[in-house]
């Protein structure tokens, strides 16, 4: 092909793609609106539940849930996959029953833009209009705060596995393949991040694997926080009981630089090499929150009205789950489930011109410290003077590590995943 | 435009057909109770074997249970810690909410021989209070179709003295002809077998 032909072809190709784009633009609505409609973006712990509970509370409201993946993989319980006592398949759900039983219209597509003035979400196939929009986008990462971190290349060598799926399995494989005697390095970012006890459960699960399969190995933890962020005394007790000499825990050690070719991380004071390195990057709200302009002044999380979860920045857009700031509530799966229900009920009230209902939330987080023993933290939350607070003199952590907590945790994951998929 | 209209009408029709039967308007009771579903299942029917189904339980039983969790009289891992956050009035609303929903039953694995022995013991000792094969009761929990694993945990709490048995139950379980662990297991299989 000579140069002129190429240019002509390129011109035709460009012309074609412009034509097809305008066809899409003219086609407009992917699903023409029949009546009042809520569009939900994200099919995780928050998105599935807000969709279902809106339909359960008022079946006259249409719900369209947009999600890019056909299968959801749960982050809660994915640390057990890394430790080797659970199959990742048991963390997966699909959306078929939500559509069949509740009439939720599930659109498998990627959100590419949000026009809050026109109240439209743009997806690959066209646009979807809403009366109210609920975003449950989860998290994205502040990779730019880690010098040397390549968002595509680095996780191939140093999986973060902070979104469950392929990277969970990669980290597991690296731990299995590692020679006995190899060093594992795990770094924890500054709070707030998804699942406050998550890094410490992962430390326990990696240590459990090392104790049973790589007894000459050790795990170096670099935690950017001044101390263990959640359930500190219980995790310390578990590590003392089960993993003495395996875990080297360093608080107030923030990783600022990574080098996936040299397999090392740098705290600014010291460079540490590892055979397996699990850098959990600092986090922010998922990308669609930025498209809707609902991210707050901190440029990380979304400020919301605590009664309705409506953005304080953009009307008719609600944000739930890890991406929003909900006062004292941690960024957890159970929190997202609870926020989704509060949001659903009050969205229905708003759309029906009825009085708002004072929120009531629950959070329960179990963490496994071995394959069977677990610990837990729980709380009830209410809104007082516009702020979400834990109800005083209630909640708290389990008195000890126990297998019974592990038995209850197992039923918890069954129930909460079942709730999201039925 | 015409085909589009028809497609939309079909979608509209689907909404009507698939509107869930238990649709209920938002209320303070639903706001308080929905949060329980994270562990106890949507509207109180559990999908996890160590978490009891609480839907369809007598209101008095749910009220009494929550009060005992709150005071610590009934042992628990999480429930006691959470119960402390609710006022008596709120607990009443939650009890009323779950009492109104139907108790959902899932098929469980049971041993037919154990079910038969359990049925005999039930007829001799339990049926006065746990009526209709454990399906009905004035103030105790519904046992028919309850999860085996939950019932096993409960009975071990009762028998170890961690949880106080009601007087009549103590008489039937620990009194004359005290039940063996095998007999307790058989009764659990019997109740779990009820659909």
C-alpha cells in the first residue's frame, strides 16, 4: 500500500466511524423510558441492593442497572482464596435473578460519560435517561502517589488484589510458586481505604499459608498508618498465637516508590526487596463518580446528604458504598448493603413526594485469622444533626478469636451474596 | 418507531408480571429491619445455615429474644452487641416486621433414620409446645424447616448451660429419661426435614 492509499483508507475509516457514531447519537435511548426511572451504575454490594430494594418498595419505578461485568466477584472472603482455604468461584454471583424476579433491567455496558444537566448516562450503545441516578462505583486507585507505579505493568508483577478477581488468583499463585525461604512484602496505604480490617486479614492469611507451606519464609508488613487500623488488639493476639516469628509488622512505614523490575519497594528510608510483593495502593472513588462531578474538595471521595445519599454537589445523583463519605461508617461490603437500603427507601420517598425516613444502618465485618478462626466488629449507625454516628454503648469487637465466629462469618457471606443475587 | 413502541410495551408488561409479591412501601419498621437482612436474609429468610430464619416467628418470641440478647442473658457473638443499640420501641417494630413475613424453607440434607427417631421423640416430648411438627407455637421459635446448623448451635448452648432453657423444656430435655446427644441430633434432623 502506498502512502496516498493509506491516507484515503484512513479517511474512509474515520468517515465511517463518524457516521456510525452519529447513528448511535440519533438512536439515542438504549431503553426508552416508560415512566419514572432510577438508573444505578455498578452491580456490587451497593448497586444490586439499591436496585432490588427500590423495586421491592415501589414496583412502579423502573430500575436500570448498568454493570460492565456479567459476573461479580466479592472482595469479602477473597483473602481466604489468597490463604488457600477457599475457591474464588464461591465468591461469584450473577444478575439473572435480579432481572427475572424483580424486573430490574440489567445493561452490561461501560459508562463513558454522565450528563447531569440532561440527566443522561452515556454507555457504549447509546444513552440512558434517568430521573434519579445512583452511583455505586466502588474504588479506583491513586497510583500517581506511588513513584514508579505503572497502572498496567506493575500489577502483573506486584498484584494489589484489592479488587477481587484475576489479581487475587495471581497473588495466590505467586505465594504457591515462591521458594521456601522467600520474603513476602505487603504494604498498607493511609486510611481511608476499602475494608479497614482487610489488610490485616490478608496478613493473617498469607502468614497462615507460610506457616503451613513455607516455614522458612517471612512476611514484612509496611503500614503507612501509626498502628493497625481495625481490630488491632485481636489481630495482634492472633499473630502472637499463630504466627510468631513469621510476621514483621512495621507501623508508620509508608511506601512511596515501587520498582516491579527489581521487585522492591521504597519507604524513603529504606529499600526492601521481596519474592512476592503485595502493594495495596492508596484509593479514591471509582471513575464514574468523577464523570458525574460528585467528588468533593479532597478530590478523593463523594460528600453526600446522610439521609438520602444524594450528592451535596449535584442534584438527583446519589452515591453509596466505598465511594461516598458516610461519617463514622467504614468502607465495607456490609456498609454498602446498608447504605443501599437507606438510599432505596428515601429515593422512593423523594420520588413519591413523601416524608424522608430517619436512616438506620448496621455494619458487621468478620476477619479470618486462620482458615477457621475469625474475629468481628459490628455497629449500628444513625444520623444525628446531619452526621452518621455509631449508636453509643453498642457494637464493638468480638471478645476473642473463635471458630464459632468463623462459622457465623461463613453464613454471613452466604446470606449477603444470596441477597445480592436473588 | 412502531416496533420500538411494541418492545417498550413488552418491557412495561414484564414489570407488572415481575413486581415482587411482598412489595411494601417504605416505613420506619422497614428501615430498621432491612439492615438485619445482611445476615438473616431478605425479609428474614436465611440462606446461611448458622443464621436462623427469623421471618414468620411469633412476635412475642422475637421480642423476648432481642431483650435477652440486649441484657446478655442469651449468648451470642454479634447479636448482643447490636441489640444494645435499639430502644424497646424499635425492637417492637422489628419484631412486628419479621413476624408478618412468611418463614421460607429450603431443602436440607437429612438422614431418614434420624428423622424417624426424631419424630417419635417429638411426639412424646415436644409437640405440646412446638405444635404442628414445630411449625406453630405461641411463644417459642418456629423449628420446622429451621437450619440444622443453627439448631445444633442452639441445643449445645442450652445443654452446656450457656443459655437458660424454659422450665418445661428443661423438664423434657434434661428431666426423666434425659435425652442423649444422639436423640437431640435426631430431633434436629426431624425439624430440619419439615418443608
